[in-house]
């Protein structure tokens, strides 16, 4: 495992291009595009203001930089550095901007969600979509890029509009049986749309592409409901994390619950492996006085004896958005594993075996888990917890890796390269790349990772 | 008896109490108790009576006391102490007999009374102890009762408290339920209100949005624009198309195509899955049939019969349709067939397996040894070996036993013999004892006989005496009748000698030393005899008799001598008899007996002669 040098970064804006060749990052108002392999700066673009949003087009030809404060979007072409495009939303303001899947259209959401403007890079045509709903996840493109599902709010009712992305024609428009729709998400196969209600009510609705309601699922009433939703890559499972600290798995045939994964603070099942992060040696060990760095103590994983109780957080009941419930959900690319985080057990990552439908591994970190992401190619989970370490888990085991470099590199976020060969680690104002061994070396390397610093 | 006790004089009763105390204190055997009691009652009475009764009866009031006693006694049903009065005037005489009878009666009653009292007292004691025991029991039980009552009260209290708590909890639960209900209602109302408010706000918001929209969008903000260097081509290289109905229809088509594709894909998947499942089922069925049919032909047939022939008929003729074609038919009948047959087979298999399980468990119960499997041959060999060993061991034991016995026979011979001898000695002892007793009996018999002999001898002696007296008298008469020879002893001697047989020599010797000693003389001196004859009627003195006896003893045997003291002592009075007997007894012992007899007679005469002067 090798680490690149540290580069400057603002707002954690660092993205691999979808084809995996380039890496775009923003420092203040500068957009830097690097080649992933050599980390050579390929292009350097200067924006009008500090970039707040960065997005690659699906074909990796264009980069979108949004400056919400100024209501501006700048688009840069990688092929033609001299080519530029500037979209000004003017007084309408801008709160969100994104590419359409074809990479030729930009969807800008104006302030107050008055409308969504669809700008085309090919024609002068501009489309407007009225009444978009201001919600957690109101826009969802199908994975094949053919359709856009959009949550709308008209006359105090929730609607979903399905557009054909190729010509932005409205395909379907239907009202949803929700009080206050909170999010929509296409299944990976693009045929089923999951719709969930606001956190005040537990309700998950499933709609077919043609607007028929396939199923409605409600686990309980009178309590805070759905917190997170994730489709398995095979479209076979829909995992619904809720505020009661459980994940419910719905199947794709009957859309009924297959099983529910509770997240108890005490783990007593002897089949579950609990990895506990432990500090390797106390800070400032006398054996290494020459070491100039202020690195935090190294850590390693220990396998805890099974009856384990995890650290829990008592949520503040009088505040909005309490820290309870399953807030993070992610399926591994092969759909075999599901990683979750229960927000009132912030230090733990739970990995569930989806073939046996049971808890497989629990990783207890020393700090609260900021984010985790699956390797796009293989069941390998990268975790960061705001410290100077990155953690990797695979069914073979798990390692804790210290990020080298001067000063404290606090990994706040991370993103995988599409091949899984490298990993971008983002701190507050820096980023670095972590190169992992190629597949044939990987198995052996993981075993050695503990010794490697 | 009760009456008697109630009327008794207090003084007397106290007295009797004294006595009873005495008696009760002296713990003796019942047989001796009576005597003791009598003693006790008599002795202290004799002492106390005087002191006590002196107050009652004095010299002066004898009459009055007697009459008083009489009265008292008559009231108690005793006969009067006075004799039957002959006349009214005459002073009645004290009947001593009656008095004594009365006293006796009184004493008896007293004794009885005492006995009864004693009994009663012992009973009283017993009852007292019983009472104590019962009282202690009672106290204990009372205590127990108290404690249990307290316990009960405690438990009741606890029960009450628990009930109270329960009630409280129930109340709380109810309250909670109410609360929950209320809260739910509140939530619901709040929700509706919230929704309502939200709607209101949203409407306002929408209005504002609308207004803003109008304001912002209608102004034709110049700033809202896109500056682009040049338009880029589409990703797919096509030109953008106009939105038309045609395109709409195309989109629809596409959508449905996608959906159809998805459904087809899913159907394909399902079909594949189905096919696989069917395959598995088919295989399972085949295996089941093959597994079950050889063993369980009958149950299958039975099951077929029971479940209906229709299906089994279809099952039985597979030749018409190939299996695969059947499975390709996805019609319901085939499915039903399959599932039914599988179910049936499964049931059979299940029962079979259960039976097997039962058998296995039975076998397990019967013996765990089956677990460590040993081949039969090994087993048999092992047993044979073991049997052989046992045989050898037995033999060894036998030989050792024999050896031990031999050793015992050799080494412990002396002991055994001594033991045996002891046994024999004992036996002999027994035998001797028996003999001894027999001897004793014989001795007794002999003694009896001897007694009878002695008696007979005495009688004989008496007879002889009588006869001799007769003869003496006859001789006297004859002597008197004959010529009166003064002291012509020669003839007398001759007569004697002729009478006594062969005692010439003795007579001669005695004759040579006359009057040396009285008993010397008595040894058949003719002089003595002569004298004897003269003093015959006189009663012999004891001393003389002793002398004679002692002198005779010299001649007699020892055994006879030993007996003499026994014989002589009790029969002091009849000395003659003893002598007689003595002489008789000694007679057969020697010829001297006759001589001694003679001498006896002579001594007698001699003694008389001595005494006479």
C-alpha cells in the first residue's frame, strides 16, 4: 500500500472521472485535473469563485463546477481546454446542479425549488421543470441513464414525474401515497422506483416504471420512520434503515420483508466476529525518540471475545435529527454484504452476510465512523473515522493503515477509484491517494498490512 | 370406700398421711411392702397413739369415749362395742371381741385406705407429671400458634401490600395505557393539525413561490443565460429531435420494451429456477422411489390405494410420455401430480425414517456397546480366552485349597488332638458324672438296705435278749434247781465255753491276770461273766458302756468303727441296741465277734459287778 503526496483541497471536492483516468479536485476557485496513474496535473481551470460542487459528466469529458453563492455553474471540457461554458441562474439563485446521464445537459435547481432548469450543451434549448420538491433526494436518474424520476409537490400533494432523459419528455406523472415524500431511488435495473416518506412516518412505496404502485411497506407507526434506503446492485433487495435502529430487507418478488437486522449494542452470537480497534503502543514510545512526526498512535484490530458490548451514544431527545437509527447503508458490489452504521453506536460498522441473512462482522473503531465505501470491484470496505487512519475490511480480515505525512491527516471522507486500485482520502483541506496492490498481490498484501506503516 | 374417706377424722387422716409417707418413701418390693407397712404402722402408731389419743381418752372419760366411739362406729355400720344389753337398767358391758373386731376391721380398712391412698397418690403424681407435660406442650403449642399467627399476619400484610402494589401497578398500567391513548390521540390530532398547518403554510408558500416565479421569471432576467463557446455534439452523435407525438409514442414503446425486457428477464430467471427445482424434485422422487420400493413395497401400494388411483395411474404409465415432456408441461395437473407424489413419498420416507430412528434409539437403549464395534470373531475369541483363564484360575484355587488343608492336617495335629482329647475328657467326665450319680444312688440304696438290716439286727438283738433273758431265767432256775455250787466258775466257764465255742485260750490268758483293768478283764474273763450273770437286771451306766465299746472296737474292723460314732450319738438312749447292732455287724468279719459278744456279756456282768459295790 502506497500513499501519494498530499495535495490541497477545499470543500472535499475531489472526484475520479467515471472512466477512472482522471482525478479532479478543487482548491478554492481552481480546478485541477490530474492523471490518476501519474498524478500529473493535466489541466488547471480557474473558476469565477470558490467552487462548491464538482461533478464529472458520465463520459468523463466535462467537469461541472457549481458556485451556489453566485448562482453560477461553469463547465470545463477536458478535451478542449479552451472550451468553456458558464451558466448563470441570475436572481433565481441556485441550490443544486447536476449532470444528466448523457453528459450533455445540466439540471439546475433554483432557490426555493421554484423550478429545475435543464440546460443543454448541444442546443440552445432550455427546459424548465416546475414544482420540484425540496427534499432529501428528489432527483433520481435510472442507472442506464434513460429516465429521470423527479419528486414534485403540487397543491400539497406529492407527485413523481418520470422523464425520458433523451428529450426530457414527460413519460409518467403520478401522485404518491405519501404525506411528505422524502426521497426516491431507482432500482439498479431501472424498472422499480422506491419512494419513501418523511421521517415522521414509516412508509416505503414501490412503483413500476409505468407508474403502477407495486407495493407499500410500513413496519410501524407513530414513531420516526425511514432514515436511509439502499438498493442492492442486483435489485434483489431493498434495505431500509430506520430510526428504530433496524434494517429491513425487502425482497423484489413480493416486496415483503425478508428479514430485519437489529443493531443491538451487545453482541452475543458466537458466530459473529468482532474486530476491535486497539492502540498498538502508547503515544511517544521511548524506543523511537528520533521520530519527528506527531503521528497518532498506531492501531490494530483485535478480535474480541464474543459477548461484546459496544459503546452507545445517548441521543438528545429534544433536538431535531436525533443521532439514532441506521443512517448509512451500503451494499457491496456483488450484493453479498451490507455495511451499516447505527447512528447511536457511532463507532461501529456492521457487516451483514446477505446470503445467510445474518450479522457477519462488527468493526468497532476508536472514533466515530465518518463514512465508508465499498470497493466497486470486490467486497472490500474502506472506512474512515476522522482520524489519520484508513481502515479496510474484507472477508479475509481487516487492517488499520496509518496515513503517512507530516501533521495530522484527518480522513473525513474517501472515494474509491473505479477499478478499486486506489483510494482518495480527503481531509479538511488536503487529499492524498492511497494505492492498493493489484488483485493478484492483494491477498498477500492484506496480511502484511499490519506491519506496514 | 369413698364414704369412709370422707368421714375420717382429720387427725387420723393426718396420721395416716404420716404413715403413707413412710410407706411411700420406702420403696420396696410389693411382697415386702405389706410387712413393712405393718411394721411402720405399728411402730409409729404405738408411739403416737399415746400422745394423740391421750387427749381424747383419759382415765376419767373412758366410758364417754367408749360410748362415743360406739356411737361413731355404729353410725359407720360397725357392730356395737357393747354386749347385747339384757336389760335397760343394767349397764352395758364392753364387748372386747367386738372392739377387737372393729379395730381389726378398722385397721384393715386403714390399710386398704392407705393402699388406695398410695395408689391415688402415685396416680396423682403421674397425673401431675402428665399435667406438667401437657402444660408445657400447651405452652409450646401456644407459642407456636402465636408465631404462626404472627407469621400469618405478616404474610397477610405482605399479601395486602402486594395486592396494593398490584392494584397500584394496575392503576399505573391503566394510567399508562390511558396516557398512551391520550398521547396517540394528541399525536394524531397534532399530526392532523400539523398537516393542516403544513398545507396552509405550503399554500402560502406556493403562492409566494408563484409570485416569486412570476417576478423572477417574467422579468426576463438577462442574467439568466448560458454562455457557451460552442455547442458540443451529443454523446450518441445524433442530433436532437423535436418533441412530437411520435417521439412520445416512441418513448412509451421504449418504456414498455424496457419493462417487458425486465419481466421477460425475470420470467426467464423464474423459469430457470423452476426447472432446476423441478429437476431436484424429480431426482428426489426417483431416489426416494428407488430407496423405498425394494424395502417397502407394501406401504407404497397401500399409500397408493389410499390416496387415490388416479394419480398413481398416471404415475404408473410413464412410457407414454417421456419424463421431460411432462416437466415441460407447466400445466397445473402435472404440477399437482408431482407435488402430490413427492408429498406422498416424503410421508413414507418420513415414517420410515422415524421408524428407523425409533429402532436406533431402542438399540441404543439396549446396549451402548454397539458403538465400539467389535467383530463377532474377535468377541468369541476373547470370550474363549477368558473362559480358559477362568478355568486355570479355578484349578489353581483348588490345588491351593488342597495344599492348605494338608498343611493344616500336619501342623495343627497336636492342637486338634488336644482339642479332641479335651472333647474326650469332657465326654468321660460326663460319663464319670453319670457313673458317679449312679454310684450315689447305689450307695443310697445300700444305705437303705443297711438301715433295714440294722433294723432287722436290732429286732434280732431284742429277740436274742429276750431269748437270753429267758435262758438266763431258765438257767437260773435250773441252777437253782440244780445243786447249789457256790462260785463254781469252772462249770460256768465250761458252760460258757461250750456255749461260745473256741475261746479256751483267751479265757485262759484272762484268767492268768485277773482285774488288771476293767476292760482287760472284759476280754472274755470267766470271772466277769460270772459276775454279769449275777448283776443282770441292773441298768448299765454310760461310762461302762463306753468302755465296753472301746474294748470291743479293738476287735472290730475299721469300717465298722468309723460308723460307730454316727450310730452311737443319736442313739444314746438305746445303748444296748447300738451295741447289739455293732456286734451283729462285726459278726461276720471275724470269729472274734462271737467271742466279743461273749465278752460283751461278760463285761456287762462285770460292770454290774463293779457298780454293785
